[in-house]
C-alpha cells in the first residue's frame, strides 16, 4: 500500500461504520435481527418478513432514507431506536482503530467524522464507544439533507466546514461513496479491505487503494507495531508475548517530550539526517 502524501493533506475525513467501527454489527442488525423483529411485530412468517425487508432495502439503498431510523420506523411500524438500544453491546471497534485515532493529533491535521449514520444511531454509538473525543467535528449527512452518495453532501461539506476538497484525505468502506467524493474532487481517497470482521476480506477495492490495518496509514508506523497487534507507540512484538516498552520511546530518546515542531517534521516525513522519529524500533532497522 502506498501511504498518503501527508504533505498535501490538511483535513482527514473519516467514515465511522466499516472504517472505525466493525460493520459486523450493522450487517447483523439489518439482515438478521431486524427481520426477526419485523416478522414478530406483524405476525408474518420469517420468509415473508425477509422478502419484504429485503425489497425495502433495495428500493431505498444509497438514499438518505436508507440510513434514517425515522424512515424505517415509519414504514415498518417497528421501534428501531429501541432495538438499537437493546443491541448496543454488539457495537465494537475495528482492530487497531482506537490506536490509530489516538495518534491522529500528532499529524497536526483537522479531523472530521463524516458519516451517513442517523442522529440516533450516532448518539448510541458515541455513548457506547466515546469515539467523538478524537474528532474536531462530527458531520452527519442527515444534517445536510443529502447522503454521502450525493454531490449535494460534498458541496455542503465544503461550504459549511470550509475544507479544500483537493487537500482532504477521505477513508470510507463504500466504493459508491468514494466515487461520489472523487467526482466532487476530494484529493486523497482510500478504502477498507475488511469492513466486516464476520465476512472475508475483499479481493480489491479498485480503483481506490485499500488498507486493512489503519496504522499503516501513519507516516511513522513501524513493522513491529503493524504485525504485533499492539499498535501503540512505544510497544512492540519484541520481548515475547507481553507488551514491553521499547528503550527508544519518545521520552528516553529525546530526554524530553517532542515539541510541536518535532511532531510536524515527523508527521510529514521530513526527518532530519541522524534524527530518529520517536517511535522508531531499533530491532526493525
């Protein structure tokens, strides 16, 4: 995978479901749990309920209604918000997502959550995960009246958030959404190889590059972090099965915490000769 050119990026736009949170929950909810609740509510056979729900999904796919809990509650009569509340314990981060988010501030970029999630869905997921603390702004397509699949979303995002599309990095699991962003002129587009942990990884996400481990996107990612599963600065696979701090963590290497100027140099890849980034691993040289 070719890393993003962080020199030419000012703003990160990150999708939530399938990028930061495991899409396994959403797919399970809509394709397994909800049809059962729909059948029970209307006293239908499960086969009939499955067919009706599937038809509704196909008719509204890619529209703002498809993501709206109000819409689904209105046309099915099922209290979808209550079902979401009942199943929130299944909401989970994708592997390495939290570690990735925790390091984003070191890039010195603006970070926006850009999601099609309905406000009630977003509320439940924020309460469950606390993911909002990593973002400068939360953007729901419901607030713009247009889904990310539509050009109207990107027009409003540019106007309301004051972003330069060409200098935005956008990460999304939906190729349709990425294509919409490409048409608008978003400059740096990436997708996810395995948005749903319960399903096999995709063979490709052409024409967009894809990533599996989000830490690979960071300019200072070490091989030992990417393969150990720890993904935390100062921790490595070296030293056996326990998380062992490396002797070259930032405080010991520098004798002090790096300055904002240090972080800017490391985050952009402009490392001075003879200076080791704070998370460099001597075993991986």
